[in-house]
């Protein structure tokens, strides 16, 4: 059998393109099969930042403060976002990857098992030592009466709609995933009327409950109407107007965005013929990101979970190294942070309070918290909304962290590094950060560990002393 490539990557997602870039840096021969281009993440990031600028300008004007900064129109917002996208996409653009030696093939294909394992696309057979699935995910369409004939948008096509000269003013967003929260707040800050409907009791069921509650409050301050534990049961088109039944409320809207759970994009790949198994719409993988066919790996949201680019890139690095060399690298999400492009930013790493309760006794864990309003940098920047929480073992090991506030996506990286290098929390307490800076919130939060531990020891000592006095008094 003739091997054409060291690695054949199927899927032009963020993870797929990044995997191709990593493979070229490792001097591998690579083919990238791409069926579509999806700039949704970058588009959202850029427009979200402009929405933040617009919102801040409105706040300044509302307080009667004179500013020389010009107001931004929606047309200028779109032009700015397109410029940002061009820069973000440059390194992993198809042109750049091709210049680095990647064989870029546009089209869709499927695996074949006979006479040898290969991937057929555009009537061409690609043969590789290993293969990497990075095809991403697609919307799992909810069964809502009237939704299909009425029409709706998804996260994959909403940004095409936002390229129009004017924005729809009324939106109903269905779904409680991180991207739905980002889009809801972005649209609200661009002046739209937005209703966010989620079936769960929290807008972010997997996040720290206290942090999720604070973020929900901020969404409502920004004008997003949040309806929790309110399933959408029906959608109707009445006299040219869209109506959405959310719980016991009927809401008229201009546009509907469905941002619910995703499912792996595995259709037409013929995976069953090459021994790749999945169960309940999830690929079966080991901790080296190998499928049930050891020559086929997977990374990104095709393997499930939330769609975070840094997580997908981490998976891509592990999968590529295992695919090209001896598969000895294992995946470990414990120290990989994730963040929400909200305002204020939300970022987490490690275990959440719910997970900690399942794994540890209450007396083994300390929860440390500090609010942004206590640090000078937040006061100077007028960004006092926020909280930093550290979940720490009594021995000083950092188990997890949650930050909601300015620079949260930067600050969480410091804690993630400390966790990955097993640095005890007492060392974070002695950071001696540049003054003034938001990093002080980590230092101040970590400082509480020694105090709480001391208080706990004093309480235990008082209990033991009382117990011994009790025994002495009763002659035990």
C-alpha cells in the first residue's frame, strides 16, 4: 500500500485548520479536506467587542459626560468586524496553509475500507498513515411545533444575516449554551429587544451557580429578558408576524435564533465501514483521542462538549502528536480554562462547586472569594462588577476557579498555569502584582486561604478543648 500523507485531516473547522498548522510545524505531509468555511466565531467576537464600545458610549452619554469619540453606525460596526476577521483568520487561512505545504482539498467525501483504509473525495483516494476527524458539529433541531415552517436562524448562519444593512429589532433566542448568551448580550447592546429562553434553572448549568446568577443579573441589566425553566412549545406565523410560545407567554418577534445542543457532524463519512463507533450521537474515544479505529483520531466539537476554540486547539495538539508519533499523550481537561465573551467576562478552570461536593468532604475544601469593588484598578476603570472565587483543598492545592469581571479571560490563565504546575495557593497570595492591576484580585483572594485555614484550626481547637473540659467535669 502506498501512503500519500502522514496525516489526512477531515474538516475545515477552527480545530481542523489549527491541526494542519501544527502538523506542518512537525514536518509532516498533510492533506486538509474542507467542505465549508465557517467564520462564525471570529465574526461574533468582533461584533461583540464593537457592541461593548457602543454600550460604553451610551453609558457615558447617559451620565452627561462629554466625549469626543464619534458614535458608531451599524455599517461601521460591520466594516470593523470584517477587518478584524481578516487578521484573525490570516495564520490559518487556506492560502497560508497551502503555502506551508498543506494539500487543501475542497469537497465532501467518505471513508472506504477496501482494499485499504482511505478517504475518497472528488473521485480521488487519499491514503494516510493516520486520519483526524475535525468536522465540527451541527444543530440538533429541537422538536417544536411550527418551528420549521416559520423559519429560524442558527449559530452557523446568523452572522450572514447580520451582514444586512439593518438589524431585526426583536429577537427570541432558544437555548442555554455559552454562545446563545454571548449573542443575546451582543444584540441587546446593539439596541435590539432580546428574549433568551432556556429549559434549565440556570443560564449556564455547568458553571458555578453563584457566577451564573450574577451573569444573568447583568444580562437583565443590559436589557435581555431571561426566561429560565421555560421550554418553547410552539411557534406560529400569524398575519406575517412570528409568535413564540415560551411557557405561558406568547412573544411576538422579528427573528428566532435556535442555539441549542449540537450533535457531531458525522453524516456521510461512512464511519461504520471502517470500524468507528459512536453512541447517543457521541464518538467513542479513549484518552488519547483515538476512535475505535486506532488510525483515526478526533478533536474539536465533533467529540462533544461546548465549542471553545482554546479547548479545540488543545485537543488538536494532542491528537496530532499522537497521530504522527507513538500515541502516548493523554487528554486532561482539569487545567484547561474556558471563557465566555460576555460583559463582564466569565472564565473558569478546574472543578466547580458541584463537582467538588461529589469528590470531597466539606471539611476538606475551602471556598475563597473576593469582589472586584475591593481593588483599586476596578475603581479607577469603573469596572467594579465582578467576583473571583478559588476552590482550594485544605493542603493548599487549587482545585478550581471562577472569575466574573474585567480581564477575567486573562486572569484565569494565571490560575490555570498554577494548577498545571501544582503551585500551592499560598504562592498566589505572594504575587506582589504591579499596582494598580486587576491581577490583585487573585492575590487578595488567595490571601484568604491562610486566614480561613487558621480560623478552621481555631474552631477545631476550641471544640477539642471544650470536649476535654466536658470529660474532666464529668470524670470520664
